[in-house]
C-alpha cells in the first residue's frame, strides 16, 4: 500500500491514495510495509488492460494513515 522514498529515508513511507485491505488494518501502525492496498488489475486476453484501487473513503482509516505518514 505504501511506497517508500529512497531519496529521503528508506524506512519512511510516502503518501498514498489507496485504501488498505481489511485484513491488514491491524498492521497499519506496527508494520506499514506489510500492508497491502485494495488494488486490482483487469487482464483481458492475457494483456494487462486497466488497473486501479479502492480509494480511502473512511475517515477513521484516513486518520490512521495520516499518523503513519507523519
């Protein structure tokens, strides 16, 4: 879910718009690098066609993500 800025500090997560998977919420503060995003890829005829993600739409999760990024 998070990307890491190697120029600034490898251990500090960078901003993201993706919502975390529900099963990874307990790792959000303790191990953000292990949190997976609710993202998808659409593949038709073995060709990657489109991709996207569920954006953060819950205020409680958004607040937790902001704390991780601070």
